């Protein structure tokens, strides 16, 4: 017999069944007593989504592309988040800000396209740490479920936070406690 590497293994009782064992009733009653015993215990589960648990302060959820206090996009498409990402989940395309777009984009360059593949993402938060512009952070929101793989490629329309100037309520809700 092979030697166990730990002492967690439980030896199986291989004795032949006696008359009481063959009745099965004691075993059934024992099982039912365990089941009914749990009815009066506080359930470890909650009724999600009606109830939610308090998140840990270090919880890392869905990404948010941030705006500044004037509602301008903060991201300059520098690519540092993509380089820092160990899962290679981030891609983007940079564009030059045109005259007259100063109220839309904070810097002279911005991300015309910004995508995160949530199926690759491991929610490590390195993109947030790498960003020099405070342009991306991980919120307390889950990535919703989806039936199609394509639904997990999040673009700017999914990631960009609402405008704090034109949509203050939506902005405050999306911002949460962070
Ligand atoms: S949280 Fe981590 S894995 Fe996900 S996009 Fe950011 S750096 Fe990549
Ligand atoms: S989110 Fe930050 S690190 Fe990533 S491209 Fe935009 S400015 Fe650069």
C-alpha cells in the first residue's frame, strides 16, 4: 500500500454489513438528523441579489475609465496599463485631440478605442497601479454574466464612467465609495 504524504486520509471501514446495517434505517435517521439540524442554524448563504455582502476594502471588481472633475477623459492612451497587464487583456488605439475637443479629452492624446478582455483578466489591479493619469481603477462592481464570449470584450462604452458635469447622479452611483 502506498504511503500517504499527509495524515488527512481516512481509512475506509470494509467490515461486512451486519443485520442493523442492512436495515439502513439507522443510517437514514442519522442522515435526516444532520439535515434537520441545519434547518435551525443561521444559513451561511445570502439571498443575492436582494442582499449583498460588504466588500473587503481591497476588493477589485470591474474596471472603470475615469474622467476628471470637468468631465474630460483622463486616459492618454500611453499604453502603460497594457504593458503592465500580465494577462495581456488590454488593447487600445490612440488618437490626437483635435482643436475644439479640449472639453472632451484632458490631454493632447486620447484612447479612440480601449478594450479589456474580461475573460483574460485576473483582476490583479496592476493596470490601476501602472496608470500615471488616475485614468483607470477597479470598482466594486462584478462583471455581469453573458452567454457569448464576445460579450466579455468591454469597450469604452462599457468602461467609461458617466460625465460628472452632465450626469452627476449616474457618476456618483458608478463611482461608489472609491
Ligand atoms: S486587472 Fe490585471 S489582468 Fe485585469 S486588465 Fe488590469 S492588469 Fe490586466
Ligand atoms: S488607462 Fe492610464 S495607463 Fe492605461 S493607457 Fe490610459 S493613461 Fe495610460
